[in-house]
């Protein structure tokens, strides 16, 4: 398989995977293609690798909980005229095994071998665990 790389990003303000999905659903209605996107100040230098099969892994409440495949990177300009990168995402949110992640700013590259595994589709709609239990299980590697 060709080489690819992922991104990892804090989903600031999200309380759960469902709240991330709800926010994206309301925000993406602004665009002709109806695809969710995340706008960031920095343009990834490893664009070709990202677009070769990469996903964005979302950290919610200090835990990696889901991912979305990255479809493309679009240039956007704000009202201030500054060039930004819109990371255009597949609307399908794939839940992953939980993995603890310390806070960080912006996004980071995430190698495929360092990514948490996808949950089986049969577990994708399991009821969410309370944050403290979710974090404790992730700490011991159970989820």
C-alpha cells in the first residue's frame, strides 16, 4: 500500500462523538457539497500523504474517540484575507477504540501504526460511557 499519514486534532467544545456529528451536520449545510470541514490556519506540508488515505482522528474530552477520512484540502480566505486550509471530510464518522491524549494546540501528524483501531460496526452505536469511566478504561487499555 502507498504511504499515507493521518492528522489528530482536539475537538474543542465537543462533549461527545454525537455532539461533534451534530455540530458538523449544522455547519456543513453552508456549503454546496454539504461536506463537513475543519478550517485551520496552517496548511499541512505532507498534503500528498494525507490525501493518499489519511483520516483526522478526533480527541474529545482528552480521549481519541473517532475518525473521519480526509477527502481534500481546500484553500479558503477569511474576512481578514488570510489564506487558510479547509480540511474537507467524509461525513461518515468512524468510532475508534478509546486512547488517551494529552492536550495540544492545532493538529499533529499521526502515523498509521500509532492510531487506535476502528470499533466494529456492531459497537459503533453503543451507549457512551461516563467521561471518568471512559478515561479510566482507556488508561488501562481496556477500550
